[in-house]
C-alpha cells in the first residue's frame, strides 16, 4: 500500500503546474564544445604536443574522452551500480524511482540517509542544469519531478552512448578531480582506456560521495564490485582503495619538453598554442644538454640552457631553459636569466671597429700588459692563458679571444659607441650608462640573457641586420616599429667578422686546430667565460641557424677547469651537426663591399696570407711602425703603457731612495721614441721603448714624443713618499 501511495504522489505531481519552463536540452555537440580543460597545451610548429600546464587552479579537468577511449569495465560497472536498466528506460526508471522512494521512507524512520533513485540520465540533467541539483544533499519533490522531465527531454534529443560519455566526463570523482580523464590520471596514473575492474569499482563508488573517508569508499567499492558481478575479492578492492586514497594525488604533465615556454605563453584554461618550436630539435637539444652536464658534474657544473634560432625569420626553434631533473633549480629559466657574457661580446666590438674603418682584419694590435685607471680602481686585463703575445692581427686577436687587444680596441672605437651598439643589437639589459661598465665591457662585464645574445649573433649571420625573435608563428597584424629589422653593421664588416669566427687557423693560437668549434659544416662561433668561471658560453651560426649555449650554475657557484671549448662548445657542435645532418651549411657569398688581397707583415709577426678588407682600406704590407693605411697607423700609434693616467706610486721607505727606479714603458715599441717629464727631456729610451727614472715626490706629467718631437701620448701621475731630488 505504501509503495502504491508513493507512485500516486509522483503521479499527482505531474498534475501540479511546474514552476519551471519546459526543459531546453542543449545539443550534445554544444555541451562537449563548452567543456574546458583546466590544462593548456603547448604545441610545436607541426602540432606535436610539447608541454602541458595547469592553468585553472579551481578544478582539475583534463581533455574530454570519447566513449571509445574508455575502458569497457568502467561503463559496465557504472551501469550495474547506478542504473541497471539504463538501456531500457527513456530517461526515468519509474519502477526504480518508486522503489527508491519506498526504501527511503523506511530509512527515514531509522534516521538513515535516503536513496536517490536517479538514473544516469537524471544525474546528467543535474550536471547540465545546476538548478536541478539537490539542496542540502536532498531534492524536493518538485525538484525531483523537474529532474525527471529534463531527463526525458535529454533522452529524446541524445543517444544513449552520448549520455554515457557526457556523464563520465562531467561527473566529480574526488576533491577537485572532475571528469574521468582527470580521475584516472590523478588516482591511478593511467588513461581511461586502461582502467581495470577494481579501479572501476572505486571510481563508481566515489560518485555517490567524492570526499568520503577512504574506509567508506572502500566499503562502497566492494558493494559496487558485487553488483557488477566482477570476480574479484573484496579485500583486494579495499586494499587498492586505501592505498589510492591514502594521500594527495599526484598528476605529472603528460608532456614537459618546453616548460619554460609553456609558462610564458599558456594563460587560459583549455587553450592550445602553436609555437615556432620544433619538437624533435627541442628534445634533442635538451638531451644533449643533459648528457654534457652529466659529464661536467665533477667539475662543478650543474645547469645550462640552449636556444636555437632560424636566421631568416627569427623563429625560436628550440628553447631549453634548464636541464630539468639534473638542474639545481629546474624552474629557473636559464635562457632568460641575466648572466655575464665574457668574451662573446668581442665580435660586436671588432665589427664596430671595422665598420668605422678604424681597423682592418690585418691591422696589428698590441697584446701586452696594460693598466687602465677607472672609478673603481686600476683595471688590468689578462688573457685566458695568462700570457701575452705582442703584436697580433685583428683576425688572430678575435679568433683566439685575446683580451688586451679587445680592451685597446674599445679605447679606439669609444666606450659610448660600443655601449650604444650593444643596445641596438637588442641587449637591452645594459640598463646603466656606459661609464658604469667602463673598459671591462669589452670583456663582457655586463648582464645579458642567452636569448638576446644569441639573437645579436643572428644579426651577424644576417649581414648586420638585427631583428626580433618570436615564439609563435607570424600573424597578419601589422608589425610595430620596435619589431622592424634594422641595420646595426654594414654587410661587409659582418661578413669579415663571420669569416674570422669560422677560421680554425686563426683560433689555433689559443684553442689549437682541433676543437669543438671545428664543425663538419661551415659555421662561425665564439666562446666566452665570465670572471671567476661562473658562466660559460658558446654562440655561433651557420648559413641557416644561430645556436646559443650557456652552462654554469644558477646559484652563481664557480666551475672548475671549464672553458668555452670544453663546457658549452660540445653541446653547440652536436646541435649544429644535428641541424645540418642532411642540409649542408653554405659559406655566405662575399658582399660587394669587400675585396681579398695578399698581405704580409713587417716584421713577420704572422705568415703571409690572403685577407678580406672593406673596399678602400686595403693594404698589402702591414708594418709595426705605423706604415700601411691610415687606419692601421692610427691603431698602431705608440702610447704610454706605464704609468697609466691617475696612477699613484708609493715609494718604499725600507729601500734607499737612490736605489728606487720607475720604468716608463711605451707600446708598441718603435725606434726614435722620446720621453719628456714635466717638460724636461729624459735620456732616450731603450730599443723596447722604455726609460728609467729616479722618482721624486709630487705630481708629474709624462709625455711620449715621436722622433720629430711631436707628442703622441700624455699621462699624469703622482709619487708619494720621501725621494731623491
């Protein structure tokens, strides 16, 4: 009698005007299209997944999965436990609903939770319309009636497989895990296709109360397994449940090949961003970096980064910000971190000197000790090998990365001009004025990023034209003035610098003939090491690509016995060989503004050779006494090497005053040089351009004159302490 009364109650509800309008059922395709994953996906230039990143912190929802991608065990278990007549009813199981109402009436007498009696379709209707959801865990009679009407409408518009598919994707399973894909990955570390019978029983058990205690879920899972007629032992289900729900779930991204790019570009849940990256190259670069760092670990090297650019477009083809698990701080983006570039700035310095016609590739520059007075004290640059090589050509000085000639060249071209040139190349992290950096700027005493430095080298590869890089393919939007390519160096000067950087013979003085820079294809490269061995670089280009590599430690800890050739260069070489495995790198054609002639040196500090010149700067003989072209003479003019301007010399009180001497030095040495101190002539210097002087206290002015008495260099210095007068 009670069951019949309950049926009559539902029947009478049908006669009462509903407060809701006729249910409007959205199409299946609309519901599926409105579904948004909490993750965003980074794709390479060909649509291959590179990185997955959670963007929505409120819910964990992965991609929508079709019914065909779901384990049959999951669908069968759900139907057996939640709606065994799913394929028979039209949305509402009236008999089952009445049975649930009957059972709930008896449960209410005992103070127990009532049964819901909703079909899968009715539950799905509540997912689609929150107004149909139970309030305070219970629905009113009219809510139940409206839910039933919505389910009937849903069944008329959708097919059964669509209803089942939508239900599994929209249901909440545990905590923030919504949808079967997230639940399967978060709880079991697998895709929905791999769910077995025990796991299906646990997932279905969670549907009733997603946040129930593990023991309660385990008990329910055993009951679900029994309903599904699965031949598994309840204790196995219970054990799996307790282990699965024991702690917080862990869900690693499916792809993490470009996490630093993902962090830059992925901002909206569900978005898929196509980038300029190449998946195969990205993975190769990352693996090559990890392999080299593993070999360098015993030398105190723990971190690194790699950037690969397309010369023509500026597309970023590979961007490895760290070595991942090998890194001391894998989240740090080494390609965007500020580091000191060491000698890698030298090509831009010499390009400026060539472009200004102050030097040629054959000009001789002086590699001998020098001290420069700065606001922070005396600056005394030294070469990497702690040796000096006397007069060397610009080609040798750059290719062998000699430091003193670079500092002297900076004095020639001007600190302000070099500073401005670096900023025009895109090194905009040089935020202080030029005087802040001083002469050390020639040797990379500044902060740059690997990406910006690599792009600056791309300007050399493109004949002196700088441009911007990009992570995403070009759009139809009009480019802004800031993104327009602009010329920094002339094509002729850029060509000669590239030729020097590709000359293995010219770099032999410091690196030998066989080293990682000597690639199987044409390439031009430069290494660099910052002070205290904290940063190690190799940047270079081929006819199509520019590659930059940095190794070091994010903590700033120094490395041990690592140079650009042994640290970053092997990674650079392997990537260059990978890029040109089937596509040769072609030596660039000489531009119209250069010529190549034979030159020899007097004295023969270097062998006779063919050399490239900017048109109008050619010289067949390069002489150390200032002969040759005007630009060579300006570069080789002797000057005072010691003391430098502003030097303060303290006399030693323990040494007799008459026994103390100061040696004035000029460089480069030249016959007929004369010295004058405070207007008085000193005895002629020796063959090396030096003159001895017995010091006297006070401020002094020293002048170096040529054989005709014309001043060539003047400095002021001070002597302190007792002295002979």
